[in-house]
């Protein structure tokens, strides 16, 4: 059983099917003794764009900004914005992660795609050392 669960919720309406599904998951998991945390992206006014503003301090190459490289360096140097590191900590601590969202044009809503880009940074969630290997994505586990 998952002791700590994270629900990343991406819908703006509290009266939606997605809200009902999220609420049901919270209720069932809590009843089973789990700790449940919800990242409600719309309620958080989540910024869905990955920019240089996500990095504290100076950039390595501000003139030719590359988010992939700059975010990895910032992650290594603990210079990512507090909003990003907070979401990364939630993800790292979770035994179970649920993404609750509506389908928009056969994909996730832009706000959730932004969360993926923003939180799953190079170094934290994946490595480019073996770009075409199934080992590319790291198991996010601090224990």
C-alpha cells in the first residue's frame, strides 16, 4: 500500500467529473491510512511556462539560453526556484502519483504539460547520459 500519495490535479472546475474523481481518490486513499497531498495546478495559479526566471542567480549562458542545460545546472547547484523544488520534493516523497486531468486534443492540458516540463528537470527526473535507453528516466526515490 502507498503510504504517501500525490495527486497532480489539472482542472479548473470544482463541479467537474475530474474533481469528483480526485475527491474520490482522496477519500479512498485517506480511508486506507494514506497521507494524500494534492497539487491543484489551477488553484495554485501554476505557471505553465519554463523560463530563465525558474533559476535563482546568474545563468551559465544567458545569451543562448537552453532550459535543459540551465535547469540541470541549477538543480545540481540547488538554484531552482522554490516553487519547482517544492513540487519536486512532493514527487520524490510520494509512493503513489496520480495525474487527474481531462483529455484536451488527445493530450494533457497545457497546465499539466507545463508541470511536466517544469518539475521533471534534467538531473532530477532523467539523465541524458544514455538518451535512447530505458534507463534514461530515473526512479525518483530519496531512500
